[in-house]
């Protein structure tokens, strides 16, 4: 996607604060963190949102969650705890239309869900 | 797990408001919904949290997310949008220690993330 900012971070065209990268997944720090740890984990392939997932994407999605677990460990928050969030569409508050999981931790959550 | 309430809903020992069930996954309505649609999606096997995931759980985790997508469609919120949340540990606000994904939608989110 020529205009997708996350695709550009994945490709390296825009320099993100990348903390993890493999052939399927890239993770980088959120520019506007809401907590001491706030990392975005994205599939390298452009998928708009959870609503656009296909059955064949199951393994990739599982790898995203396992990467979140690994990054939580590396950030030292696997035991203290963290919240994973993925927003889809307008009601979900999605602002970048390239599927991503927020890994948020390093302090207790300030806001209720929903 | 003898004392886990989600294991008991999975097994049928406690009657939940189950909206989906297969050999690996069960989904049921949250008892204290924070939005018009609030469904919990859980692996049938007891896994405490995202922090306890093993690499072999990747496919199962992907199936959880694809089930969330399917249930969002059935609830008529795939286009309007929704938020997926999984809380881990104390800082994440986890209250039941059987891994679960919250599917929340049917209205715009009221609270910021984190």
C-alpha cells in the first residue's frame, strides 16, 4: 500500500523505533505512548484490520500474539502484566488501517475497557 | 482446572450464555457487559494468560482471533467496528486467570486505551 504509514515502517522507507523484525512481523514503539511500554505489533503484509482476516491468516495472527508475549518478557512486564488491544473500524477507534496489536504495560491500566 | 470458572463454562458444568463452541474454542457473553456486544472468547484448554503461551499455541491463538472476527460479523459490528482486548496479570487488569479475548462493540469506545 503506497500510502500506508505502517507499510512504510515495515519497508524501512520511514524510520520507526523498531524493536523486533522478522519475515512476517514488525514491532515498533508507538509515537504517542499511553504507558511506559507501548509497542505496536503488525504483520508485514498489509491487512486492513481484523475484519479483513482470512482463515489462512490464522498462523500469522498467532505469531503476532506470541511476538507480543516475547516483547512483554523483554520489556520486563510479563509478570507485572500488560494489556493487548486491537482496534477495528470507527467504533473501535482504529486510526491506522493496517492491522496492529497494541502492547501496553509498565503501569496499571488507567481506563476501563470499552 | 477444578476451580476455574471459564473451564466450568467450557465443560458445561456452569451454564454460560454460549454463542460459539468448537473443539478448541468457546465464546460466551460477558456477565457484566461494557457495551451492547461484549463476548469473551477462550481456548477450551486452560492457559492462564498470554504470558503462558508456548510457540505450539500459535495456531490456537490465530483461531481465537478468527473466531472474534466471525462473531463480530454475526453481531453485525464487523463494519461499524469493535475493540479486542486481552488483559494479562495485575497491571493488565486480568480478573479471571484463563486466557480470554474481549470482543467489545455496538457503540463507539468510551475510554482511551491504557
